[in-house]
C-alpha cells in the first residue's frame, strides 16, 4: 500500500468521524417518550439513549413488582420509538 493510499484512508476515517459527530448532534435534539401500557410510568430519552425524565404516577408506588414491570415496559417502548426514528431519519444514509 502506497503512502497516498494510506493518506486517503486516513482522510476517509476522519470524514467518517465527522459524520458520526453530526449524527450524534442531530440525535441529541430528538425526544422520544415511552409510556407503559397501564400508563403508570413514562420515560423520555433523547436520540443518544440518555434518559432525560422519568414520571411515575402515585398509584404505581404501592405495588413494587408492577412498578418494575411498568418501568421496563416504558423503557422498551421508548427504545422501540428510537429505533423507528433512526430508521426514518437515516435509512437513506445506508443505501
């Protein structure tokens, strides 16, 4: 591999890093809410999977096992929403 080929690969790698930072910046502006099926827990995440907010209704506090299931459900729904968002926003980049 010649020096010019190596230099070209370094430039390609730097361009990929730049694009990754741009995608991360765009995703950080997105907000996705997942709410449990019983409505007791809502979780808001950003596009980088950071949890921004958790809301728990008072009636959920008396049943710990149900609260655990509701929290898991709400987070799963938020992550599923994020997957759909990413497909819709970035599917054209993958082609």
